[in-house]
């Protein structure tokens, strides 16, 4: 390493520390013993969307009652006709082996009294097939993976390192690259937050596993680090992006004004038999879908949204009072405790809930091998559009997607890594002419404005007029932010705002271009046109 020049070389650069990034790093490190693997993450080691996954991870485990065919069919139905059937088949059939690897790495999934794994069910699933660890499955998976990473000598784990931009021919040749040209990824420019300096990471292979973009909305279950960094970076590097109009709103976030991010009431609670009731206490899901509370998330979220608009009420209720409390508390200890802290006793009280942004089903295009349209750039997890989710993700397929595609990337690199040469002539980051930004209030104001625009105009139900208004306001924000970004000393807040505006604009543009309502996308004007 040459600290003076701020240029660092690594064989594998992994951007993100969730299940996708960590599992990829572990496999490559254990196979390529002489290779160097560097993981960068913008916050603490475990601060990622994986950590907040409550429900679990889906797989066909009990083949006496379940089958690959059923899991495939459930995924295709949830995806509303837009899944890639070959991808769905590949992921579902790979799931048991990938889950066994998580177990081998030390993940503790809950078991029944007879020693078998306890399998839960969530909306859209026809069988019990969700492996879980109480209601903190993601945190348990993250714990196990970090423990393994920390024992692996050829992995360097850098916290508070924020990826600014991917490095391609654009930075090397100083020429504008079009989206149609073939490009190669040479690594990334990374802001070391503790030293307040930009490092140049040159890598043979870059894995983009940076998660989603929930922070573009006012109400989201995503942590504050979910600012769409990966999608925005890949877009600027001219990678192919698609399906970002499909935003999944989780139907049942705990209604608690002032709390941010929103606390998630897991889909698995409805899988255990919880009932949705309107503000007056009446059931309503039978009016929307024959599966009632176990319909897919897009259907349940729109049903709740419609009930709220009809009644003017701030929330609906989730009724768990008829469920055995002992079993409920054992499976959902954190939900039970959280509700109790707000004076809600789930034994006798209904839980107030409303929809919140939860997941983006599109992103950076990848193939079966997790390869993007940019050479030597792989991607895995929520940052991608893999073809698995289609227009709406089936519950608990997200963690599965990350671990399967990270394995596929590793498998592909076993065949081709030895042919990849370390890039040379990669320039250092140029920050000449910038000055310290003294107007941080502008960043805060603009960030809040992005959230307001997206929640008001590009939410669960959209319209042509709302999308036009969003487009106009986001373009103004883009121009204002570009001036600030081009002339200011870099900060995480400034870079995150840049990425939030980019991803918000992409969601809006893709929404304008979609002419059919599918899954998580719903434009009220398209219904009028059909009528």
C-alpha cells in the first residue's frame, strides 16, 4: 500500500457488509488463499439492511409437504408475471445448499422441541418454509458471518469507508463514456470518514452489495444508511438499470409518529394468524383477496392504503389477541417488547399499523452469474435487478437472493479470476478547487424535500400528474445539488444526497415509462385508461 499517494490495491473490493457482501468475501477468501479481499462499509460492520430483516429466509426444507415447484409458483405469483422463470428456478433449487452453508458458518435458526427446524409462513407462501431466529433473523445471520470474516486472515474489513464512485474508463481516459459502450470497473473512490480523505481502491474485481434506497421516502423500515448509493454509482458508471419503479411497501409498520425509521411488524406475524382490522375494528382483507391477510405484500399494502383513504384514519390495526401468547412471545420477543414499551399489550390490545417503504425490487441488471453490464463489476442483493422478484418480492426471498447470487459470482470467478490483471494508470481522486461547505442546512433541507416529493407523488398509488410534479421538483434539486457537489469538500451527507436525488429521479422516470400496473407499481390513471 502507498499511503502517501492514497492508492490501495486489492484483488477483490467488496462494497457493503450485508449477507451478499460478507458471504461473497468469505467464499473468495477461503478459495483464493493468496488473494486480498477488502470489505468497505459506510458505518459499523453490522449496520446494513440484512441486520434489520425480521422474518427469515425462505427455502424448501421439509420435502414431505413442500416442493421446489410450490416455492417457484409462489414466487412467480407474487412477481405478477414479470419474474424470470429460469432465475426463479435456479434460486429456489439452490436455496437448501446455501442455507446449509449459513448453518455451517454458525447461524442459529430456531428449532422445535423435537429438534427439527421451526418453519414459519409469510404472505404469498403456500407452505411453511421460512427458517428464522426469533424475530431478528437478519441480525443472527449478520453475527455469524462477521464472526467468520474476522477469523479469515486475508480479509480486511474497513468501517466508516464510504464508496463515492466506481472507477471506469471515464476516469482513466478522461473521456465521456456512453451507456452503449463496453466499460470495465477498476475499483472505486472511497471516502475515509475518520481521516476525511479520499482513497483510490484499485481492484481486479469489484462486488457491489450496498443494499437498497429506503431513505428516499418519509416513512420506511430501512436504516438511515439505505440511501441508494450502489444504484446511483452504477448508473453514473453507465451500468444497465431496470425495474426500479417497483417499490415494495411493507403493509404493517408500527404506527408510531416521530419514530424513524419505522419499526417493522414482521410479515411472519400474519403468517401466525394475525388479523387486519380497520379503525373501527372490522376485518377488510376478504374484500380484496381470497388469501386475505396472507396475500402478497403489494395487495395488502394497497388494501390498507385504500382503507385509510376511505376512512381518513391514520392507521389500521393488527389483531394478535387470539394467538397463544406464550408461543407469540417466544417467536416475536422484540415485537412484543417494542409494543409493550408503547403501552400496547399484544395479549389484549390491537397493534396500530400502516404501510412503509420496505424494498426496491429493481436495480443494477445482473445475469445468473451476478455479472453486471460492466466488466469485472459484480452485484448481489437488493442493489440488483436479478429477475427473481419481478414486480413484487415474495416475503423472505431477499436474503436468499443475496446469498445465491454471491455464490454464483464466486463460482464464476473460480473459472476466470486468474485471467484478470490488476489495473494500472488509475488516477487518484482530484479534489482541487473545492472549498468546505458552510451550508449544511441546505443538505438537510434538500434531503427532507426528496422524502416529501417521493412520499407525496411516487408512493403506493401514483398518477401521471404526480409523476410530472415529482420529475420537475427533482430536476431542480439535481441542479442545485450538482453545483454544491462540484465545488464543495466531500462529506457523507453531501454524497448521500446526490445518490438519493439520483435514485428518486430514476424511480420517477421508470414510473413514467411503465404503461401497465404490476405488483408494486400502481398508477391510478392506467386504471382509468383501461376502463
